[in-house]
């Protein structure tokens, strides 16, 4: 059912801000759509097996935290979210992230606002967020123990800066608990 986003016309990666690379367009042909404001949303933190980290709507959902490090509010209207299952959620105009803010999506299979129609696999999963221009950001989440989040050491840090953190910080800035 879902197609056209992988490997995709853009470079993917997990830093969320490489849309303006020119290395995907060296033949002088079509250029990728560009935004007047760079879209730098990142997948900031993921929990695939939540039993005590975050309760929402009477449920303990798996969750995905997105972060907007820019100085402008970002609408995610029309963006897609999926994992390795076949289920895809299209976000609507209610999905916005304030400047410097966070958006937590609940992977619960509950049919409620803010919830996704799939759960995440604690044996390991891949979370993908697809922008309207079909470029995407993606994170491979390793096998995780109950209530351990897979989190960037600092918000939207680039590269191999992921750690496992008990409880995580859903909806708040990522901090390393020493
Ligand atoms: Ca799960
Ligand atoms: Ca966080």
C-alpha cells in the first residue's frame, strides 16, 4: 500500500536537514523541491516498549518524539509516519511543532487524536517520517528493554549520538541522566 518513499529520491539519513545537498542532482536534471525555510525536524527519541514511562488516554503507548530545533513553528500537515509494518499514518493540520518544541506521537493502535494505528516492535524497528516532497528521515531502533528509550544525547544531535535511557523524556528536552 505504501510506496515511493524508499530508498526515495532524496538522501534520507537521520539528520533531518540534508535536503539542500546538491549531490543528488549532479546530472543537471530535475531538482528536488526546496522550501523557503529549511525543514529540520528530527526524530529525537523513541520508546518501543513502554510500561511506566508515559500514560496517555488510559494506555501506555509506544511513543515517538519529534523535535523542531528551528525558530519557527512547523506544520506536519501531510507528513507520513510509519514503521516496519505496513501501516502508515498521514498527519493532519493538528500536527504542529512550536519553535524549539516537541511533538510526541503515540504508537498505540488506538483510534484517538495523536495516536498512530500501529505499535513499535521492541525487538527492533525502523521509524520513518516522510515529508510532502517524499524526502524522509529515518531511525533504526535497536532491540530495547521495557521502559528504555532510544534517545539522542542532545536534541537533534547529528550522527552516532544515540543512547539508551531509562524512562526517556517524552515531550521534553533530552538530558543524559548520569
Ligand atoms: Ca511495542
Ligand atoms: Ca525528549
